[in-house]
């Protein structure tokens, strides 16, 4: 009985610690820029800070570009202790060496099919590789969706503040709506904000209207579409969400409470 009570109290303490989290998300790599002087390039990366932790979600394509943007934005790459790679495409892991160079000993959460040479780069720098499969915690208030898809395996990042849930996606190859539904299953709550690449470049306007309606039906109240979403799709999301559309680009800082 005492053991059960102890476990319950510990679980309650963990819940309390993760029930009220503030997060700051800084876009470090994107196809477009938000802050003057930063560099744009095909790819995506953002820094998530909260509860004394700093996690890099994806790393863009070019190490130099990632490092330069961090310098311009006065982001210290050495404070990053964890990295999460969404999927096995170079525009999401290519810049990783800039982080490994500045901060050896990282914990890197990767899809199980990440290139062996990239895994070797991580381990040879003293980093620890954790292959993701099922949803798992990557920090206080931070969880993966678990691996989804068949041909292209991908995982998204879920941030839970206690007041809202945020989903960040790299490219959403398994389907952005499927990822939202999965995040909703993981949290057992609505996903309030969705950020990142949605991979909708080849979709017709009719299909895009249906997807936007699904976002709204699922309870998504704010959207930050970028990277591989496609210009037409981004425009339609912006029109549909109005003031609740979050402009993205390198240097954009988003705060969630």
C-alpha cells in the first residue's frame, strides 16, 4: 500500500511539474526570413526552450547557415543538450554537424532509418543516439508523436504548456492531418497550435480547403505553416486563419504559456 501511495505521489509531482510550462520557439532555419540579416535556405530547424532545457528540432541543410543564423540571432548553440530529428532527409539533419562541433555529448532522438554516417557523426562526437518508435518524453512537457508513415518515417514534436498543446512538424510526410490526430491521441487533448512544414505543395485548392476544414474540426486554433507547405497552401491557411495565422521565417520567436 505504501509503495502504491509513493508511486502515486511521484506521478502527481511529475504531472505538476509538467502541468504549467512556458516555451519559447525560435526559428533558426527556414525557406524565408523573418528577421533582417538572417539567411534563408531550403530546410527547417527551430530551437525549443523551456523548463531550463534547450532542444533543437531538426537542423536544416547547411551547417554554416545554421551556425550563422544562430550567431546573428545571438543563440548560443552550446546550450543545446538535446536534438530531435524528424525524418531522414538532408534538409532536416544536414546542419547537425554545426551543433555537434559546438556541443559534444548531445542526446539525439532519431528516426530508426537515419543514415548510418549521420549516426556515426553523433556517436563519434560523444553523443547518445535514441531511436524513436513509440511516443516518448524528450523533456518536461515535450513528447514525440512516435514514428509514423511507411516509405518516409517521420515523427513530430508535441509541446504541452498545461493551457495548450503545440505540434511542430518537419515535413509531415505521413500526412499533416494524420500527425495532428496522432498528437491528439498521445495527449488525449486537442492540439491548439500546429507549426512547421505540412508538405502540401502538390495539393489542389479543393484538397487544401478540405484539409484546412479538418484542422478546424480537430480544434486547431492557430497555424504557422512554412517550409514545404507550399506558397498556395500557406496563402490559403493565412486567409482561413486570419489573425490566428502565425507568420514564420528565420528569426521568428513564438512564445507559448
